């Protein structure tokens, strides 16, 4: 619901003063493509596209011309440490590298909100920490709202604010450990 992929049965989901639940599908798609970056556990990369092309896909709905898309995608990949892997296909990269491509795709459009659903769930502990360092750096550099779902208590301890859902109720608290 936070990403506008599902609609609530009641209540509101407000992003930048706009109730996502009341938007038409076309307008909701526009809001999502302009304002929300998604990072998924399974990466969701297109296997036949290079890293650069995968990142460029986030810019196509915004009407950005091909030359600028290539430049922005290369910059985003550089920002996650993959400047030398632009022409590689997902199958030619490790899981950690694929997740970095997915992160670059999510932030290339400079969204207001970054939603990450178990972004380290498919990674070993060392790569988990590297990916979290990348996400934390980008969160601070871009000043965006960063919301992450995780079952990993080590990651949850680093968050400045925790929200847990128990029996349909959301409990939010400041995290003293962050």
C-alpha cells in the first residue's frame, strides 16, 4: 500500500499530500514512477538487459531521452560501486552485484521514497552488511524517506525508527540502538 501497488480497504495512504487510494490507475502509476523507488529481495532484473539497461528502465516512463538515461544510469551504477559492470548481464554478476543494480535502478530517478522489501534476504552476512552500507549512504545523501521490511534483527537494530505489525496493529517506536 505504501508503494501504491495495493489499495487499502479503508483509511488513507498519503504521499506528499496526495491520498494514493483516491487516484486513478493512470495517475497512481505516474506518482509511483516519479516518487517511489522499489528494491526487492529477488532483485527483479530483466535477464536479457545489461546492468545499465536495467537501471535505464526506471527512467523510460519519465520521458527522459536515451542519451540522458544512459548517463544517469551510469552515474547511479557508479554510486553503488558498479561503474565497471555497466555492460554485464544479471547472470554474469553475483547476488550482491545484482542487488546493487536493483538499488541503482530504484534511486536513479531520485525518488522521494525508497521502499525496500527484504533487500538483503538472499545475501550472505558479509554482502548483507555491504548492501546496508550502500542503502544507508544513499538514504543520507539523497535525503529520502527510506522504508525497509526485514526479519533480520541485526538490520532492524540499525534503524532510527521501528514499526512492527502485530495482530493487525502497527506499533512505532524510536530505536535507541540506532
